[in-house]
C-alpha cells in the first residue's frame, strides 16, 4: 500500500511538470492550431539562464524571477520574428519553422553552455516528507505548479487583458472588430507560454539533471497529457498532464518496468488519437458540408 501511495504522489509531482508544459503547448495551439515542437528546447534555454544566474551568486528566487521575465521576452521575440511573418504561409512552412526553431535552440544551448551534465539546485530542502514517501522538492514542485495554474486561471478569467487574449486566440476576426490588438495579444500569449515552460524546466531539472536534451522525453509526456485532456482545453491539459504522470509511474512500477516508461506516453498518444481525438475535455468540431 505504501508503494502504491508513493507512486501516486510522485506521479502527481512529475505530472504537474507535464501539466505546465502541456498548458504551454495548448496556449500556442489555440493561436496557431499547431504544436510548438520547440517548447521543450525553449524551457531548456530558460533553465540554463537560471543556472547561469545562480552560478554568479544570485539568490534562487531572484534568479527565478529574472528567468521568468527573460523567458517572457524571448517568447514574445520569437512570435514577432519567426511566427508573425508566417501568419499567411502554408501550414507546412510553419511546421518547418517550429522544427528549425527546435534544432536551432538545441544547438545554441549546446554551443554556449556545453553538453556536460550539470546539477541544478532546488529551492526546496532535500528532507523527505509524508513518512519518506516523497521529497520536499517533489511536494514543492507540485505546489509551485498549482500556484501558477491558479494564477493563470484567475488572469484569463477575471482580468480584461486575459479575456482579450482568450478572445484573440479563439476568434481573431471578431476580436479585431471590437478593437482588440490581436497581434499584441498573440505575442503576449507566446511570452506567457515561454514563462510557463521555464517554470516546468526549472522544477524538473533538479530531478533529471541539466543538459541540452533534458526536455526531449518531458515534452513527449506533456504532449500526451495535452492530447489526453484536449489539445484545445487549458483545464484539460492540466488534468491530462497529472493523469499521465500517475499512469506513467504506476505502469512503470507494476507493469512494464522503468526502462519502458516512455512507451506509456506513445501508447497514450496513439490511443487518444484512435479512440477520442478531441481528448477528455476538448471540443468536437462538427462542420456542415
């Protein structure tokens, strides 16, 4: 029983990271209707920025805040320089741009910081909690993600800027008719997605160590979570990410072993696409022809 409870708690902790990255994927998908394959690499870049600030002696939470600001600016710059010029381009051109962004960011991180595996400090103590079932970092990462998600919910639900961003992502034509600057709203959405990804990177890196390819598998789990919950549903992305974390841990412990845990994400992706492509909370679009 203790093993089952431990795996569920650990799964919720890692699932919260998947949920954060899945939410970033959904935010980009809502504005472009495409998956940002470079979301994980952008998170890696942000995590390295945080590590660099810590390396020069800056306190963790100061480095954390500066990293979020820098990630927000980088996300807006990418939208302005890469995505906006392609807004009327064929879908294949935008997909190629995302792949090019992935490869470029990965190579840039490796060139600047090297490919050595580095330990990333955690802002939380290393002491175990709940009778040794989970670590303080795992509980702290879950708490950080919950705070971030609640803050985002309040922002998009109750603030004029958040409502304008939702309108611009959902129906750009109607948003323009009521005076919303859709271009700026989409840029802010990219900035927020980059900052959310940065939080995911900074929270997962103490567990997996910091290196340029650390988010490759994490992005796959996040994509599975986004599909499971609904690729067009922010709440579904959160629920899907948490479910993927728990399912992955339980399957790795009781069914397939830790070496094959990545196949859980692949099976979930295929299963959702076959059985319910819209996900648990996604919208099913019906068009009359």
